[in-house]
C-alpha cells in the first residue's frame, strides 16, 4: 500500500537494582539491526546461558526463524545459530524451553490446523528432535502461539481463536492428569 512502512523490532535488556527499586538504562542486543531485520520474541533459559530469539535476518530458512546465542565468558552473546532442524520456509515464533528441556514454539510453515500452531520438540546436546504439533485443544484453526508452562500442569498461551475478547487473547490452561486404570483379566 502507498504510505505503508515496515518497522523492524529490536531486543533490549535492563537490570533492576532491587535496593533502589530502579531499572538500568536499556542496552541493545548485539545482533539488532533494525535497518535490515527484526529481532524479537526473546527467551533466556533459567540458567541464563542461552538466549533464544526470532529474526528474519539474511541467511534464514523462511519468514522468521528461531535462533539461539550462547552466553560467553565475557557476559555477552556469541554469534546467533539458526535452529535449522525446526525452522521452515514459513514463520517460527515464540520459543520457550522448560527445565526438563522440552522446547515449545509456534510455526505456520509446518503442517497444522491453520495459522500459527504450537509445536514441541525434545532438546538434548544442541539437537532438537521429535517435533510434534500439540493438536486440539491447544491449537485451533486460527493463530496459536506464546505457549508457556509455569509449573508441571498449567500455563498460558495466546490465541486468535473464535470466542475470545479481541484479536489475540491470553488463555490459561491446566492439564488434566489421566487416571491410571488397572485391569485384571482372568480366563
């Protein structure tokens, strides 16, 4: 459209001084380059050693890909690594890793229910395997993304599904534990 401009997003970080209850001045992520690409959807692992983010930087597989950077000895971030085993020609978004190394993300480039769907993969030794679509009721025919688990059985996701209050809404969920049934058959 005439007059339409694309704005690329960037990642910044800040540290809170608890004693003064103040945040430090935001510091730009070393691999921001708003003139050429976006960098967003950051996620830092619980141990602080790995930063995941999404970008449409040159050299990717598709629209937006998921990358990671390892924290180096100086406290900065090493060069971004494209996670080629999960990225597609479409868009991957919203990475999240659990404490037991389950990697969740959204994609519209893999077979799914429609729009962005939420997938999970197993992460071990820098390899992402067993990619699975979470299916219904987690995914819908609309966009579903930003899957976050806050404990073993509950969490949040964002969705554009029918019945929400607006365009993209935040939903909470609790996984129901399936009861174990023991059968004893005699014949």
